[in-house]
C-alpha cells in the first residue's frame, strides 16, 4: 500500500495524530527526546569504537605507532563506506516504516522490516567482498607506503568478514528508528562498545596509561593492528545477535516474522527506490572525502621532497576527524528524531506538524553543537594528547579542531535538514545537493587551498568546513520549497 499524507485528511477525531508505535499520543517535545536521547547514546558508543581503535594504535610500540595510525586513518574511511552502504538500505526501511507506522499500516511496516533485514545480510556479503579486494588499490590511490599498506590490508580484511553481521545490526537499528524505538538500539550499542574495548585491548598487547595510572595488559597475544580489527569484528557479531533477538521478540506494534524475509518484489522495489538514492547520496560524499585523502598524500609527498618530515599527516587528519565525530553526535541524534517524526506525521496526514518538528530539531542541534564547538576551539591540545603525544600531531591537530569548532552551527543545520529529508524519503534531492556541493565546491577548494597554495592540512580543513555553510543554505532552500511534503514512499 502506498502511503499518501492526504489519505487520512478527513479522518476524525484522529486526523493528524501518529496512529501506532512508541510515539503514538506523545507531544512533539516528548517525541523528540524519546527518539533523540537514546540515539545520542548509541552514536556516542559507536564513535567510541573508532576512538578506541585510534587510541590503541597510538599506544603501540613507537616503531609502528605512526604507521598504524595512518593505516587506521585510511581504514576509517573504508569502515565509513560500510556505514554508507548499509545505511543507504536502512534509509529505505526507516522511511517506509515511519510512514506506515504513522498511518497505522502495521502489516506493510512488518513486511518492510522483513525485506530490509534479509537484504542487509546479502548486501553485507557483497560489500565485504568489495572491501577485501579493494583495499590494496585504495592504498595505492592514497599513496601509502608498503608498511602502511600491509597494516591497512590486515585491518580491513578482518573487518570485512564481519560485514553481514554489521549490516544486520545497522539496518535493524534504522528500521527500529522508523518505528520510534531507539532505546533498545542504544543499549545494544553499549554492549558492542564494551566487547570492542575488551577484545581489542586484550589482543593488541597495548598497555593503557590514564594520567599517572598504567593498566598493564595481562594477555600476551600482541597482535597489534590485527588484534584491534578482531575486536571490532567480534563486536559487530555480538551486536547482530542482539539486534536479531530484539527484532524477533518485537517492539510496540512491530515484530520481525521469518515469513516476511522471503523476497517480495513489490516491497524490495519500495526499499530500493528510496534507499538507492540515499546510498548514492552518502557514497558521493564518501568518495569526495576519499579524494581529500589523496590531497593529503600529495601534501605529504611535497613536504618530504622539500626535506620536511611528513609521516603522520593522515594520522593527524584522523585524530581531528575522530573528535569532530563526537561534535556531530547531537546533530545526528536530533536529525534522526526529525526524520522519524516528519515521516510519521506525514503518514498521519499532518504536514504542518512535520515541518514544525524539523525546525525545532534544527534549533536544538544548533545550540548543542555550537557549545561543543567551544571545546574544540579552546581544548585542541588536550584532546590531541588523549590519542597521541607525537610532536607532529600536537602541531597539526589543534588548528584543525579550531576550524571545526568555529563552523559547528553550519554542520548542525546541514545534518538535521539532511537527516529529515532522508527520513521522509526525499533522497533524490539530498543526493543532488550533496553531489553538487561536494564536487563543485568542496574538492576544488580543498585542492586550491591545501595543495596549490601549500596551506597543508589547515587549507584542507578550511575548505571542508567552509563548504558546509554553502551546503546548509542548499538544504534550507530545499526544505522551504516544500516538495518533500509530497513525496510518496
């Protein structure tokens, strides 16, 4: 059944009210916090997985620490691609389930869940194979040396084996978002993070020092980067098992039925029609940032040619990215709430309430992310030392965090409007805006400032952060155009 906002236009007395799921009968503010707070916790835990990997790599023996950080820096872009590949599918499930739950179409929502879960595991196999065979060409593209390439290959190929599990965990969580259930995915993410920390630390052989206290590793595996990767892979498998248990057990008004996992062309068509543009939207942004890694490699080569030590630039970029990831957690959480609420209100035939929900979420995210930006502006050196005490990192990272801090409000606006538009199924326009902004502005500016004018990483980050202001204006224009209110999913 196709869900049209006009479908319930004349229904009384429930006109405009969310009909089913956890958000039914809740006020706007209550619904925002019901969705956003658990997502904030979940995303914080997921960001900690990457942060822990970087912290452990930075504490490896001195002879490999810089190379390990560079390898995990590039590896983080490949794991980002994993998220993109999976969330593209998850967007379709989230948008359809949100619309159907808002309209009270529980059977359609259940079928969409079954098809999304089935497709997530199959897609995980495809993505895993692509990562396995694509890691060495990517290393060559980023101009990595042989040692870093070997570490990167080891890290990525171990994680690639776990991608069907990662797909189930990520897509299952997004489908739950569409139903308004975010508490259980957040609890799962806590478990995932605990497993990752323990297994990665145990297998890496690293001792951890916090202040004046050193926690000696009692194990003798000393697998280094390989151990860090195994920890991540095991945590994905653990998260997948918990996610499947939650889905089979069911949440309010929605439960996974095995019979609904049998391929259904009409439902798969709906998922792909919404999810495919969402995948390409994120893929285009990912590919643009991959080119940024190429630019950083060019900067490193130029610096080395001029007699300046250049090793570790990829790692410096990663450290700044890791901390910036924490700054947009409130934006992602509130943006998830915006997408879920807007989709459910459209399903209930209440477009004005959908618009109001998004604008309230934009305001909340702007305040929180701007406040976090102040920490970046004034605490760059402290944040850098948490991950690495290397002189190059202490020189390069704080200015990057300062730039990120100044432009946080544009990041907030961009993130929430983008999440909201994707949540209602307006993925074609988010794809168009992301592509034009990334390739027409971000990359030319990054090359001009970072490589051509030889401003290095500072030039790169001025371009990346400045482009967000223009992208924010594009999303604002699309939102007030109002075409998203008429999207059929």
